[in-house]
């Protein structure tokens, strides 16, 4: 089902796609649209299906972790990322590149989880391990399918940049520039937009606030047009912290967050939210 892969990653289904791969791609797309409850339900079905390959199982666990992390649940996300790593490490040789990619995804996910709980040294070690794993088993060149090649390298570059931002390092802008280079040929609009938003954060941290606001505003508009509500929320939230129209952007971010809560994203309920009772 190539449509699932095009919707999620902008590519056709990889050759020799293992059992469950198409459903995993659909779950990724649902999450990108903010339909977290639907994505989680599909992932639960995947995990319960004995026909699902180990590599896809690990990728599905890492995807569920990312849904938790997007809503601020970094500590909770570690459970699924850790399980993803365990499954991927124990996968048989027949899983090949799929298990290798899942290992990189899980390690990068665990590093991102560490940022949210302040374990910056742990994040750095996990990123180094992911880089070594990627160099040893996953080509970062644009050969084969981008999902299995370029995407893991880009995700690694994202979290390296975020770690630099979290710890106030002076090389954040250089790391963001490297991420932009990796994303330039990416077939996935969503991945290009997220990279641009991370670069905007690096610009803001370097004092280039006007450039950061211009980029974040462009990302927000493109995400709104594409229906990428979680990423639009992140862009509006960034603008709410420094843009000239920060009050308007704050209201827009709150409205998107309310919508995402209704779709199953596990944010804490907003004050006066129509969904507050559901989470009481």
C-alpha cells in the first residue's frame, strides 16, 4: 500500500516491506496529523498481531513513545523507547536493515526523552551510541529508501541540535545547519518543516530573533495548510514566546492544543477545557 508510505514519508513502500510495515506507516501519518488516539489504536493492533515483524514492532513502539513525548511525557516515553530497543536488539538476522533502523530510532528516542527530564549526559551518550549504530549498519547516504537511510540520520541531527540548545552550547547553530543540509533532499514535507523549526530555535538562541520568527511563522502556515497540527502547535508556541504578536500566537497555540487533546494527545487539560473532565 504505497499510499500509506507517501502520506507518511513521501516515498513508495520499500521493497520487501515486512509484515505490518504498511500499518506502521499509517500510524506515523495519523500521529503527524494529531490523531493520537487513532494512531495508538493502530499501534496496539500491530503489537498484538503475531505476524508483525520484530523490526516493525520496535518501530511501532518508538512511534508510540514519540506521541507521548510530543505531549510532554518524556519520562513515560522511556518505557516504550526502551522496549523498542530491546525488541530491535533481540531481532533475528532476517530482520536486517529494519531492525538496524529500529535500533537507531529507539536510541535517538531515548536521547530525546532524556532532554525532557534533564539527563543531558545520558542523552549525549545515547546519541553517540546511535551514531555508531548508524555508521555500522545503516547508510546515511541517499541510497535505497529514504525511510531506512536518510531519515535516521536526520532524526539524530535533530536531537543533537536540541541537546546543544538545552545545554546552551555555542555550536547549536552549526548543528542546525547540518540538519538543514540533511533535510534539503528529504521527500517528506513534514521532516523538512520540523528541521526548519529546530533551526528557528537555534536562530532565536543565537539572538537572531527576527529570522527565527519569520521561519517559525512560515512553518506554522505550511503546517496549517498540510494539516500537521502538532507541528503547527509547536511553531505557534515558539512564536508566542518572542514574536511581536505573541498574544495572538498564544491564543492560536491554545486552540490547537485543545483540538489535539480532543483527538487523544495526552497533554494536561487546559483550564476551562471542554475535555477537562475526561482527564480528571
